[in-house]
C-alpha cells in the first residue's frame, strides 16, 4: 500500500491519496435503491461515480450521522452533460453503438439551499464510501468557488490510476441555473422529479443544455476548420455578417443530442419522454435561445452524411430525422434576424481543434 500524487500546488504543496482506491459501496444496492434502468452501464467508472455520488447524497443524512457536515435532509443533485445522457439513453450504453462514448467529467446542478451542503458531502464521501469516491479541492478551486459566491462550484475527483499516476477529473456544480451561451434555469419541480427523470435535469432541459452551444469564427479560418474535420459545425444562417461563420455544437455534444432525440422522442416504452411541446414552452419567451436551438437542430437534419460516417445505421438516421423534425415543427420561428452575436459572449469560447 502506497500513496499517489493527486495534485501539486505552485507553492509545492502536494495532495496525495493512499492506494488501493477501495470502495465500500454495493453497486447493486445503488442501482436498486435509485431505480436505475438495467441499461445504465455501471461498469463505466465515470457513470459508476455519478450514480454512487447521487445515491450517497440522498442517503447522506444517515451516512454522515454524527459528522459536523451531516445534512438534515436528503440532497438531490441532478446530472447534466454526458453522464445525464448515459442515464436517459440506452443507446449511449450499448457496446458498439455510435452513440456510446467515453465521458470524462461529471457535472451536477443543485438547488440554492443545497449548494454548499452538497460540496461538503462530496468532500466527506470517501470517508464512508471508500477512496474510489474521493473528492477534493485545490487552492484554485477554493478561489473559483469564493468568487462565485454560491452560484457555482468546482471540485476534483479521483477517477482511477493509470501508469502509476492518478487520473483526476473536474466536477462542476451549477446552482439552479446554467449560464452558458444561453441560460437554462431549473425550478423546484425539476428537483422533485429527480427519480422519474433518472436523476437528470429532464430530457427537455438536457436538450437545451446541449443545443445552446454556438459561437462565431472568421471565414478566413474555414480551411483550418475543414482540415480539423470540423466543417459539420457550420450552421446555415445567411443573415449573419459576411466575414463570419456561425458555429454550432462540437462532435460530443452533437452525438449526445442525437442520442437523446433518437431514444426519447418517438416510440418511448419506458422512462421520461422528450416532449417537443415542452421544449417550445421553455423557449417561447426567449427568441435568441430559440434561434440557437433551431439552428443546431436543423444542422442535425443537414448532416446525414456526416452522421453516417460516424457509424449511424440508416434506421437510426431515419428515426433521428423524424424525431428531430417533430421538435422543429413544434417550435415557432423567431420573428427577428440578428447579424451579430445574439448569445452570451462572456463565457469561455471552445477551441476548435
């Protein structure tokens, strides 16, 4: 038994953890008590950590009994991102399915009253659940959290050990809303529906978190974009300034969104359905967000050849096309055209590589 380094601060301080990364949790109990569908692949360690963290948070009042960090009530963190797609989409768990991708970081959304409590639960989880579920914060994380004054948090998680070195991932925790290119807000009802929505923000709001991705790029960068295999991201919007391209989702977000639409719009036999009318309702007061979502959805319809090149079968493409059209048909057309950014530019711009 030895120690491995997790992180080194600039001042020389070192965060370590003892091996082995043991687990005290019974994953069958986690699956059963959460009511997770059988298709959710807990053999994928990031998915396993997501499920275990949710289960631990719900049971934290008794699991942390006697601790100064014991919550008085169960906490219900909700997943967004790739881990949420794993919870909602059987296709994203199937071996060999093009919608099945490896996910790295896990992102959660919590209610305002649970924000700091959830962080303390994470930081104390490994003391009960085992070192396989170790969360920690660096000085940079503490500064990040302090500057956001309870509106967003960042912690680190140990994902495993590879070649003698720790694999450390970042966990972002949003509080009630995700201020991205556009803002997605959660309501109390979203947290009350945690179990029916398989501990995600729900299919409709998950769609919005994916389809909000948008940016601009100089047209002179088109050869570079094409050389990087990223031309599929160019959105068809002829009203923008002549010198710029409007760029949509990157591959992982586009494939995740396709999985969600493919699995949760048509012929849904169990679990939550993605309701196109609900998407329309969420967007009706935000013309700018509506435009971005419409452009990203239309881009799915325009990229059949690209999707085919990624391994989608003709049956998958047909079903995806029909489902995407049903969402677009439910959405109104924006009554205004913009020739400059209509999205929030005060966020980190993804690097196109």
